[in-house]
C-alpha cells in the first residue's frame, strides 16, 4: 500500500521516487495545490476520508503516508 501512495505522489509531483524519499519529511516538496491534489487522489484510491483536523496535520509526504496507512486499517 505504501508503494501505491508513493506512486500517486511521484505522479502528481512529477518527480522520481528517490527525490520524494529524500524529502519525505519536508513541507517544501509540494505547494498547497499539489498537496490538495495528492490528498484527493489518495482518498479516492483507498476509499478513505480525512476530516479537517487530520488534514491540518498532513503537511509532509511522510505524515500523509502514515495517516493513510492508519486510516485504511480502520
């Protein structure tokens, strides 16, 4: 599942996986519009929904990935 999340991110960000992983805990890897696009794609792909409080916390690819994995297990 993590690989699928990473693939969504790299496709939308138009970067290589290595670059994403090097910046996995960085807010600088995306701007707000790309972040929202990734959030929507992840929610759709895994049939999950983040609430407003969760969205405020998903500021890095790593946090988004961890939250998606948790939410998918619920």
